[in-house]
């Protein structure tokens, strides 16, 4: 044993001789190693030179392994060193840190030589190196060890590989960075490791740290250093990471980050990025920009809506410019083409097409970490094949379900998880319907998967909302116990979707893009609640789902009296953020091309004006969320802000019942909201839904095909009004009489769906004994409201505005050759016995009108009204020189003294084609929103001559001095005055039906202030 140490060191030295002179040395070392390992434990522990000999042998074996590239030497070395680490610290004179350092080297060698369990060795190596760096005794230069560790990490850590010790590796590299902060390879390797871990866990902290480190590597690159390999790699990887996150989370600010990063690559030197990867990134840049259009509608400079980046291009981003990536991309392209053929109904041989897909799938080993990409396409191909066989070939459906399940086994498929879950849920629920033998198991699993998708924070808001809607639809179809939860989830997700876009126009585009679900979901939920006899809850649900844009804008203007008293500073901050959000939401006029200053804000990483606008909105929303959390921590503010309760909403009926018509496929209902009693439900016949839809379609089709002034349209309108009376009018009149609501009372219509386009106020004729034709408006004084909250909004107004003095009136008129009687209408208004300010011809500019709004209680428009298909915020009044006062410009106003507006123009209460009907985005609603309590508008184009005649009779009734009208504020007389004028117009010779039916009244009403109700409505109780 005495000479063993010398023998080992000699052998180690000999190992450095040329290979042809080393014959027999390997066997000798092996013999000496065995002689040590076979000694009794007592001799290993007590021999005077054994620890040093073991350590020397381990060092010699490491030298041998490094030279010979034989993994067994490194394995034996690690065995000895682990043995030494297990002995009492320092017992044999070998410093522990030297043992640990050598053991790290041994593990590095094993990894480099692919010996034993590579991932286990990397994990142990990382833990030991952290221990080493934390040791006070370890004072040697750590650069060499860090370089070795970085080498093996970069060579072995990969996306999608299971069992990687990423936590240990990240901790190790962070420690290395603290010791060597200027070592770029450590900075780059840590960024790379965090990047891989983010792709596995989606932890946003990893993303932020990785991108910061990548940026450090990029900016620390010496200028003009063409040999620097780290900066180009960092640029490529940080871009791919940003693209990956934007695809995974699909959050607005993440899209902007991805675009920003991709622009950097596009502007970099050609040599810094491989051509294939540059092409993929450029295509991804265009696709990510199109994703804006996917979520936000049409944006200047962007292409049409895109279905997302093809998998073949995503692979190029994730795997880089490699032969392996190219091969997988080609297979993916083949399956993408096959699926496209199925979607295009170009497949005639279903079995042949699916067999082709199986062949492509089988050409890639299941162990390939990217095999899930093929499965994610083959699953839908199989499902399409099942559909093409008339939903009868269960083999295809089963195989599709199996493909989706296999995808979920791949760690790298996390960014596909929510989509895969939703596809699997759909396939399972389809199987439960088509093949009852699978029913209960498939049903429960499908519901659970949709539940997960609907609440998955990594999925896009749109995807989560649609999954919640599918969940609710299937749950209702099967009467599943999760139905109420599904509906509530869908409602919550719907409201979050609304705030996804930064401007009113884009918010509406979000609603319009998904109008099939946005429009239907609240109505369906309310119909279910009615089915459960939850009438109060149904009314609250309908209010939550109607006029979402108006509701959000009203919320931004909500007073916060109670919060002001409890915590003035928080109240001030909350109100300031709401003001900023309102200004930003309405900041972009219609047809305006975003300039460099639009949405400008400090420290926002965006490459264009829209990006700055979007990021500024997200910043404000986050600040408001943080403030809300602070406010909710205050006593009595736990539920801040709250939605209006039924008790608040029922106050909308204080001056007369509100009739709500809910129109859905599941069941349709008429609910009469009363101030002092429970809602009254009117059941409808089974064919109610289809009959109402047919009436709306018939009316609109006839108007478009034949025109308003045709006899055919008048006949169709007469038919529609008569059918409406049978369907809605008679049941409502009968119920109002049962409820002892006297005729000539005020009533408000609050319709949904197709009823928003039908003239409910003119239903009839109603049978009578006097030989006269009577219509609904003859029995009741009718107004419309887009939502119950709109009726209650006037409570916020100063009660001093209830003056019965004659109001000041602003006349806005624009004579035009196509409006020959506008001059006569001007004379009617100018002759009124009240103060009239004239903005006529040249004086009638948009700026002048908005400015004069603030100084007048009444306004009368006599000009052209216009609509733009699909662009409700561009509806407007045509003023001097062709300038238009648009709906959005009206909405921006906030008028404290406004009371009544007479909109003698075409289309002022008509929803723009392509708009969301339940949003009520028309000029009458906009004028109401900016402060006017009552508005007269038109459901379609009006005859020029009717403006003069209607105005004359209307103002005659409005300013009547009869005893019954005295003391009533003039704007509160407007509904009755309109009815009087319409009835006079109706009696004119040759008066067509559509001309008098055209005019409608939108009204708020004024009630006594009730602070608790107002506070609850506005979210402050």
C-alpha cells in the first residue's frame, strides 16, 4: 500500500504518452482499481495513505478518460470520489472542496462521453457545483469548470425532453453568474436554460429573466466582432422565445413583444441568422401581425385574418436551421395539405387519405420529442374522416381520440394542451351522442376537459370563451350538473374579452367577429334561468350581456362617492385611471390612420402606433386591477366593483313597466319588469323563435330588395306588424290589463336579438269597436331603451336640471338639394317660443356643433344621416362641406345640461349592417350616452317632407300650456308629444305605413335620487 500512490501517479503520467505506446496500461489501471475496491473496508478507512491513493487514482482515471475517451475511467473515478465524499469531512487530509471539484469534472466527463444516465449526471453536477461555489475554502479560478458545465448543458438540454434537471441547472448557472458576472458563456447558457424551462412550465418569471440575459449577451457583443457566436444565437433564440410565448398565451402585450423581436431579426445583418430561420421568422412576423387582425379586426397596414402560423414554420423557429427540423417540417407540410383537402371537401377516397396520413405518422419515431406535431394534425384528419362517413365509422373517431391522448404525453406539447383538450372534449362528446354505449364516461370526461379549457390561463381569451360556450351548450343538451357553472364561466369570459382591444372600434370588432356566441350566450343563460324559475336572476343576466360597450363606458364615468369618503387618495387614483382609459378608448376617430403619437407612452416596447396604444391600455388596466385589489381590502368594499342587483334594476320600472323580450333557440320569453312586484312572465309558443326570425328577415329583405317607397314593402310591413301583434302585442296587452296597468301609461321596450330591428311600438292593427285602426302606440306611450342601466343613468344628474322653464334649443341644419323641405323645417323650429341658436349651412361644422352642445338643453338636427356598413362608429350627421359629425365624436362629449334631442335625419335609431344588434350602436343611443335624456330617432330612411310636419306637431304638443302638462319638465313630455305628432302624421292623405312607423322614442326617465341604489349600480356599494 505504501507504493500505491506513486504507482498510480506514474500510470497517470504514462497515460499521456502516445496511444501506440500505451498498450497494457488500461488493464494495469483496472487491476490497481480492483485491488483497492476488493480490500476490506477497514483497510480503506484506516490505511494511512488510502484516501490520498483513492483521490490520486480518481484524478488519474479522469486524465485517462479525458485522453482515451473511455467512459469507464470516468465512471470509476466518480465511484471513488463519491466514496470519499461519504467519509467524515477532512478525516484523511484530502480537502472536501478538492474532492467535490474533481467529482464535478468526473460527472462532466461522463456527460460528454454519454456514460450512464446523462440527465441524472447533469443534475448531480449542477448541485455539486453550487455547493462548491458556496464553500469558503474554494478559492481557485472557476472559469474552467464553468466553461465545462456550460458546454455539457448546451450540448444536452433540449426542448421537450422529459426528465431534464432544469431547476438544478438554473440554480447552478445563477451561482456561476454571481462568481463570474462578465463571463458571457455563463450568461448565454443561463438564458438558454431558462428558455427551455419556460417552454416546459410557462413560468413568466423565467421568460423575463431569459430575455433580459439574452439582451445582455446581444448588447455586450464587441462592435464589429464577426467571430462572436453568442450574440447571433441570442438574437435568434430570444425572438423564437417571444414568438413561442405569443402563440402559447395569446395576450395582446405578448404579440407586441414578438413583433418587436422579429423586427430586430429582420433588420439584422444577413450573416447573423441562417436563411431558413430568417424566412421562418419573417413569416412568423407577418403572421403575428395578422393575429392582431384575428383579435382586433381590420388594422391599417395588416393583411386579412390568418388562421395562425403553420406548424412547419413553428418547427423552424423552435428547432432552428437543422436537417432534423427540415425533415419534420416536410412531414408536417404533407399532413397540413391533407387536412386542408378535407376542409375543402376535396377528399373522395376517405380511407386512402387516412392511410396516407398513417404512413406519414409512422415515418417518425414516437420517441421524437416533436412527434406531437404530426399527431396534432392527424387527430383532426381522423375526425374529419369520421364526419365524411356520416358519423358512423367509430374506428376513425376512436383513433382520433387516441391521437389526442398521445399528444398530451409529450412535454413539449404544452403549448398545444388547451387546443388538444378542446378537440379531445369535442370528440368524446361526439362519441357520447353518436354511440350511447360510451355515453356517461365520455360525457363526464368531455365536460371536465371543456371546464379546464375555459379556465386555462395560457389559452387566448377567445378560445376560453368559445370553450365555455361549448361546455354550456353540451351541458344543457345533456342536462349535466355543471351547466350553471359553465354559463357563469362563459359570462365572465365574455366580459374579459371585451377589454381585450384598446379602442371602441376594435372592441366592437371583437364582438362582431364572435357575434354568434357573444350575442347568444347571455340570452341562452337567461332562458335557462327562466326555465329554473329564476326570473330575477334572468333579468340580471340579460343586463350583464346587453349593450356591453355602453355599459363599460358608463362604468368609466361612474362616480365613486362612498370610496371618496372612505379613502380620498384611492378614489382620486381610481377616477384618474378611468379617465385615462376612457380617453384612450375613444382616442382614434373613424377612418383615422394611427400616427406615431397615437398611444405614445414611456418605456413601452412597441414598433408601431397601434402597439403603443395597445400596451398603454394594458398598462392602465393592470394599474386599475392593482387599485381594485387595494380598494377591496378596505372595510365594506370587499365586493368593489359590483354588478347591479335585481333590486337596483327593478327601479328602472318606477315610471312604468319595462317589457323585455328574450329571443333564443332553447326557449323565448317575455318578461315584464315591475317596480313593486316580481317580474311577470309571459310564456311563448314553441314556434316563437322561428316566427320572429322570419318576420325580421322578411322585413329587412323586402326593404333591401324593393326599397322603402315601394308598395311591396308597405305590404310586407303591414304583414309584419299584424303578425307581431299576434306574437307579442296581444299577449302583452292582455297581461298589462291583468296587472292593472292602465292604458295611456308609459311603457319601455327592452328587446333582444331580432326584436331590436322590429317596430314593436306600431304592432297592429288592434281590433276595436269604434271602426278605427288602432296600433300599440294608441294604447300606451312607448319608448325604447338599450339597457335597464341606461334608464337609471339619469339619476346621476343634478336634480336642478328638472326645471320646467322653456329650454334653450340648438338648431343644426344643412339644406341640400335632396332635402327640399329642410328650409320649411328650419322655419318651424325658428318660430318656436323659446331661445333658438342657429347652426345652419356654413356655421354647421362638427366642432361648432359639439361646442354648442354644452350650452343648450335641446338640440334639433335637420340634415342627412348616414351609415357605413360594418362601421357603426362612422354613422353620423352630414354637415357643411360634406364633413360628418360621427357617432364616436358625439360619444366623446359629456354634457351636464343636455335634455332632449330631435334627430330629424335618416337611420338615427337604426343599427348599422354588420354591427351587433344587442349593442344598440346607433346615433340615438350615442346622443343619449353623452347626456341627452330623451331622443326622437328614425328606424330607417325618412321622407324629407315628414321632418317639417312631424316637427310642427311635435313642438306644438311639447310646449302645450294645457293644464295636464303644467309643471312637467319638457323633456319628460317628449314621448307623449311624439305619439301625438305621429298620430297626426298618420292621418295625412296618402301617408304610407312605413313613414309614420319610422319614428321612435328613446328615453331615460328621472326619478328621485336613491344613493344606495345609485352606488350599487355604479359599483361602489
